[in-house]
């Protein structure tokens, strides 16, 4: 009978034995308690494993009875191991795994280059403990987003909008409605120069996003940060040496929908004359038509895009003292746009008058190269040396096909057919040597020596023009232009920190930067015979002569300039209980000088400015509990004018919309000063859940805008940078950030409301088109959108390695160019852009080799770039036949002056990790 009972018990328990037990648990950071998403949990020597979900939980099912070693493993964390035993009487286990970070915990986390893991949890931690207002985008978020350039990543940050190039790529960041001139860019916490020929701000489309460890946007400056930012600071933290040897990379390809619908207009780069006739033969050389061979254009199918990167990192030597990170990225893309723009003027009743319609097609072949090297060597426990090296290069070969139609009353309009080719190479190189030294138990010193160089070379820009008229078709004047500029920075940083007592430390430091800038410009004008073209398809059939065989040297682009900045700061940081207080003052002394190409006998040959700024700041953080902060910040900051704006050039050929006024520099331009206030509430929930609600206010003294000015002792009116109106402006608003996950599904949102005001003098038509009066106008700041929003629907499944994102961006209407005349500013229409990305892990998470497939689609809605002049009077004023009958004019309350479409862009590829 006992044997029968035993047999029955075996039969009843057999299914349970076959089914096995279940191991459940949660993985958290041993120091912070935060869930560690993506941690691989496995039983050694078996095929059983799982990956921690968004809340840190894991489940391993169908485990037979027995004794096992459970391993929890996540990059940058020490592996966790523990023995567990499953029996038939207790087939299930519930465990908590607490992993410890391999890196030492930081007593103070700033936003200038400290090492942190690349995941979302680490990014949230930086935001939580940073001494001021910071938003962070992790490498993990960048990798899974639809974006491949840094500028496009930035548009996902609250309060950030983009100014785009003619190809549709994001190029410049506008933070909290403050124009790009009011921001600066750092690489690894070090300011870099700009290759832009006219301005200080850095074109962010030169940076491939796959080189980044994280992206930081600081909106409130501390005394230790350089003070020339009113909107914010963008810090690009490049990839760092990992705790263990890693090799990763990706390879992708794609295509633009635009070139599925039309051909690509291209030209051979070998046809570009990299040096002008004067550079090849000497400044006194008399150029001839033979020095200017014409470019041959071809129409063909666009090549598929190619994107790839490779990253290697490891540590070497005794106690792994040497860390090495080498990363490279290459992108070859074809981009373009279709569109039009109108040149405009003004009528006698102060309404816009349409002049010339330019219908354009852009075709651009891009090659983007990025190289990043990071070395760190721990001499001992108290001394560490680091070296950072970054090289970035963006080549663009752009061809433009254009048809110009000039309307002259009721007469037959003149039509021009214009081809232009433009090759541009921009580069940024930065080398930084740093040291970190603990000189005494309470005294620490850091220093940096920096060399940076930014270059821009635009050789042999060709414009060849054919005019179509009733009496015959004629070749028009042609131009050949060479432009190049170089920015070179040499800088030294020194910072000291002394701990007076527990929770109280003081810091002091100094900065010296020596900047040199050179700009060169040379243009040749070629004149045709004036006879009807013998062969309209071959410009070589036309007999051209060189109008100015020596070229034009003197102009707004020919100067050398220098800027020396000497800065010091002192600050104190006090931490007691839930309170953190950081305050201090920074001084910056600026010495700017320039020498133009004008004769030395002229007053405008040289000049400069010197000024001293004292910039106090105070930052308060109160921790309501371990997950909530209240913050308040005040800081004073500045913005310096560019060298181009200060040089006293005065050239015909205006950048203004009416093409009537000369453009001029302004050697009396004052730098901008601002007082800034910030408040923010922060909540950091489990996993990636987050809430931020903040408000900001800025009072801006001497903002810089372009406006109409009559030169002293003259009747000449020019368009130049000025400190307009009353010399003051205001900017205020509030921001919201919210991220919430329910299971594997998440919703990420942010919204920013911004309101600004500035009063400037504008021209207004009086009795005739050439008779104008000055009138004050109150308007928003250039670049400020009242409403900016992001919303992303997310699906993340670490267990299966499946990640999906549908990302929406809304940018409200904004002024993109301040007009000369009352009410006739150029307004960009509100935009809605939709992007999509998805990736799937193809290998098991517990394998050493990881392979992931991904797809990215940008601009699903084919969002155009549209710019209008709004009605200066009552609605309907612009709906007169003289305007409404022009092409592309579809609304009575506005004049459409610019429209560009880019179509969708598709990318797919594979990513691997060893």
C-alpha cells in the first residue's frame, strides 16, 4: 500500500518537476536604489536567463530543482553572484539583486565631463544631483531615437528648437526662444570655436550623434562655467573608456524620398579650383577667362546613403590604470529640397511688394567624418591625467538649379535660368590635456590645456546665368568666389577646490583664452559678349571677359581679428540635510581687436573693444525626499558680438529682403547683458518615470538685432547690427517634462511656453516708395516660438530586445528674419514633424556578441519649411490682385515668401557589440 501511495505522489508531482520552479526578483543600484533596466540575469551553466524590465524586475521560469549560481551583470557595474537552491517543496524564489557601480561615487556631479554610464538611469541621476538646471539625453536614448545628427537630437529637449539648413537638417539650436547667438557649445566641457564665416555659434550638423556618451543642455550657469550664454549651453560629452574591453559598431544605408521622385543634380569635385588665380599666381596676377573653366553638371539617380561607425575601448596595465577609447564615424548622404522664395520690397501704403520669384532645386552630397580619442591614466590614487582629441569634418557639394522670374507691372516678365555649384568643407579639431590631483585630504586641483581650430573653406563658387527674353536668350554676368576663414583657440583652465568642513567647500579658478580669426574673400566678375547665346546648352560657347582681373579683395570678409578673454571665479557649495546652496561670482575681461584690408590711412582699418563683466549667481536645491527636488537659480550672463558684426565694412549688395540697402558692420556695437531667474520642481520615479515643471525669466540689456541706420554725417541708410530701441528686452515662460511607463509602454512629453518682447525702430512708407519715416514696433525676439512641444510613444521590451518610438515635434510660429519695415517681419509658419524608429535584438541578451537590427524614418509628414510676411493692416489687405495673382499666393492674410520641401528620409542597418 505504501508503494502505491508513493507511486501516486510521484505521478502527481511529475508535472511540477517537469514544469520546474520560478525565480523572480528585482535588480537595483546598491547606492541609489534605482532599478537597473537591461541587467542580464542568468543561471551559470544553463540556458536560463532574463533581462531586467523597466522597473528592474526579472523572471526565470521552468527551472528544475537543484542548486545554482545566479549572476546579475550590467556594463559599468560589478557582477553580482549568489547561490540559490530550488526544491520540489520550494520551487520558487523571490530575490533582490543590488549591483555596485565600478566607478567611485561622485561627491559632486557637474555637467563638464565627469564619467558616467550611458544609460537612461545615469542621465536621470545627473539631472537630479546637478548643481543647476540641466537636461540630459543619454547615449541609449540617442541610439534608439530617429536622429543621426546632434542637432536633430537636441530638438527632443524641452525648450529647444532648431534652425535648419537648405537640406532640412537641423543646424543651430535655439534655447528657450533665445536666438542661436545667445548659446555656446562645449565638447567634453571645453568651449570650441566655430567654422561659421560670420558668427560665433557652432553648426551642430557637423557632429554625428553616434560619437556621444550623452548630451547635456544647461539652462542656468554656475560661476565655474563661462558666462557668455543667455539661452543655454550645449555640452557634447564624447564616449569614454569603458570598465571592460568593448568593441561596437554599426553599418546602415538609406534613401531620401525626394530623389525617388526626381534626379540628383551633381558635379565632379575635381572640377572645383581649390585655389583662386591670385593664390596660384600671386596677388598681382591679371586673371583671364582661361583661369575659370566652367563646371559640367549631370543629372542622375542619387546614390544610396551609407552610415557606419566603430568604437573600441579597454583598460590596460596594473590595476587597469590606462583607459583607451577610440571611435570613428562616417556618413555619406544625399540630401536636397524643392522650393521657392520671393524677393520683396514695399509699396506706398506700407505693404509688401513682390519683386523676383526664385524657383529652386537643391541637390547636396554630404560626407561627414568624426573621430574621437580619449585616454586616461591613473598615476596613483591621487593623480589622474586625461587626454581628449576630437576631429570633425563636413564636406558638402551642393548644386542648385534655379529659375528666376522678375515681375515688372503688366509687361512680360524677365526670366533667368541660373545654375550654381558650391563646395564647402568645414572642420573642427580639439585637443585637450587635463589633470586631476588630490594635493591634500581637503585640497583638489584640476587643470586643462586646450588647442582648438575651426576651418571653413568655400572655393570657387560658380554662378552662371542665362536670361530668356522675347528678343533672344542671353548669357548674363557670372561670378567666381573664393571664401575661407579660420578660428584658432589656445586656452588654459585652472580650478581649485578646498573642503573647509563636512558639507562645505569653496572653489576658485581662472581661464585664459587667446582667439585668432582670419577671413579671406576674393571675387571675380565675368562679363558676356552681350549678344544672343549661340548655344544655350553650352556656356563654353559664350565669349566671356574678366571684368576685374585682379579680383575684389576689400570687403566685409577680409580681416584678421583677435580676442583675449581672462576670467576668474570664486564659489562656495554648502550641503546640509535636504539643502544644497551654491553661489559665487565670475569676472570676465574681454579684449577684442581687428584689422581690416582697408588702407592703413583709413580710420576703419583697425579697431576693437574692451570691457569687464562681473557675473554673480546663486543656485538653491531642496530635496523634498529621495526622489523630489525644488530648485531656484539666479545668474548673470553676457553675449559677445561676432567679429564680422564689429568690423566697419560697408558693401553694396544687401542681405535685406528689399535688396535696396547696403549692409554694414558696427564697431560701436555693445555686447549683450542679461539677468536670469529659474524655478523648477523635479520628480524622479521608478525606472525612467520623470516629471519636471519649471519657469524662467530673462531681462536682456543691449540685445543685438539687425536694423536700418542712417550713417553719421551722411544720408546713406544701411542695414547693420544694432542695439535696438530702448536697449532692453524680456523673455519669460514655463516648461513641462513628463515621462511615464505602464509596463513596456511609455509616453514621453515636454512643452515650453515662451513670451518675449522687444521694441525696435522700423521704416514705414510715407507718400512715395523712396520716402520713409521711422516708427517704433513691439514684437517678439527673433527665433522665439510661443509654443514648443514634443510627444513620443514608446515601447521598450528589454527581454525581447524590441524598442519602438514614434516621435512628434511641434514648433510654433516665429520670426526668422527681422524686416526693415513696420509689420513686415519674416515669420516661419508653425511646424509639425513626425519621425519613427525601431530596433530588434537578434541575439540572446546573455551572449557576448550582440547584434541588433534597426530602422529610422524621418519627416513622415513631409513637413515643409514655410515663411510668410503677415498682413500689416486688417485681414484681407494683402489679397489685392497685384499680389494674389502671383504664383504660390494662396491666402489673403499673408504673403508666402519661402517654401521648401524635403520629403521623408529612410535608414536601416545593423549594430553589433562585443
